[in-house]
C-alpha cells in the first residue's frame, strides 16, 4: 500500500509525462498554465489516494451481486445445507481487502 506522498509523486510524474495538456475555454484552445498543471497534479494525487483508500467499497458492492441473488443463495443454503453464500461473501472480501 502506497503512502499519500508516494501516490502524489506518481501523479506528478504522470502529469509531467502528459505535457503538453490543453484546455478549451470559450472555444479557445490553450495550454494549461502553471497553476492549472499544479492543480491537475493535486487532483490526480487525491484521486489516486481515494481510489486506494475507498476503491474496495465499490469493488465489493459490484462483486456481491444483487440482494435478490444473495437471498436466493441464503435460501438454497438453508434448504441444501450448503455454504455457498458465506463462501461467496468471504471470497469477495478477500479479493477486495479493506486497506489497513
């Protein structure tokens, strides 16, 4: 797991590697100013940090499946004496760990 400073350094390099970058305002295309580049670096660094710290939440939500599917798994587990739902949830959690 990367520190915020490490992720910021990666973001800074990605912005530097992407130069020149442009913006369009009132149909006028111009290269980003130094302040724009600085803000882009901050924004990308924050985005990388948020993805690292909280990206597991969305990944888990997508992997869990619908509530209906989970309830169906639970019902079949009760009827069949299986642990499909419990195993599914454990796998989702292990595949998408919460940051320490």
